């Protein structure tokens, strides 16, 4: 498990990095990666302070954006999104206080979604 400060970065075992920054809601909305799966944009009021980057743990659950807050087993989510079996156990997850906020390359948590009242946005990306 690694700590991801905002702003900051974490090095992944794959040689890639997860980066974090704060943007205004307007800057996030016009960002070229706004609709890209390689980028995550979350309400800074809901995803603030230090985040943790870790891998899958038994019993992990995830409430993906678009499921109205309903959660599912993370293992089922990874199967449904076609993550190869050999990669699932080491797929990076961005969490806060035990809750999964982002599965990089796929979706953010419904709990961290941007709303009309969002003022600042946490922008995460992998490269």
C-alpha cells in the first residue's frame, strides 16, 4: 500500500505512475482527458487529503459510477471489465478510508462523482 498525496504521485510496480492534482470544476470540465478511462475526475470534497493505492483484498466491494450507489464485488467488476485473471490481484486501486474511489482504466466510485455543486476536482491519471 502506498500513500498518494494530492498533489503528488505514486510509482507502480509496473513502472507506471499514478499522478494527482487539484483543478477547478471548470478546468476539469474542459480537460482533454475528461472522458478518457485513463483519467479520473472526482469531487475534491469527497476525495480529499491522502489517498491510498493498493491491490485487491478478499471481500473488496466497489460502487461504480452509473449504478446509483449500489455496490458489487470488486472481483466481479474486474471480471466484467475483462481484466485478465493474472492481472486482477495486482491491479492498482485508489482508495480513501477503505473505500475504493477509482479502478484505474475503468471507473470512479459513485460516491466521488462530480455534481453541479462541485467546486474543486481531484484529477488522477496513469502514465
